[in-house]
C-alpha cells in the first residue's frame, strides 16, 4: 500500500464518522425540540392564557382601526 492511499483512507473514515455524527446530532436536536414543543403545548393547554392573548390582540386591532380607519373598508 502506498503512503498516499493510507492518507486517503483516513480522510474517508474521518468523513464517514463526521457524516454519521452530523446525522445523529440533527436527529437528537429534532427529537429534543419535538419534546420541548409538546411539553410547552401541554403546559399552555392547561393554563388559561388564551383569553388574555385574545383580548390583547383585539385591543391592538381596535387601536389600529381607530387610528387609521381607512385600513378597513
């Protein structure tokens, strides 16, 4: 085996290891984010936050319409 063939094989092994590591990292990040979003959804579902947010948004829309009535036809 020539010396340059040994270097080429090492680069190939390094590339394969990094590629597999990148796939594992992305899969872990995806699963972790899915768990966090599911927990956040569960918590928000059990908290009466939606009426507060709805009232806030309604107030903002009313303010905008009062300041610029030409937006609504």
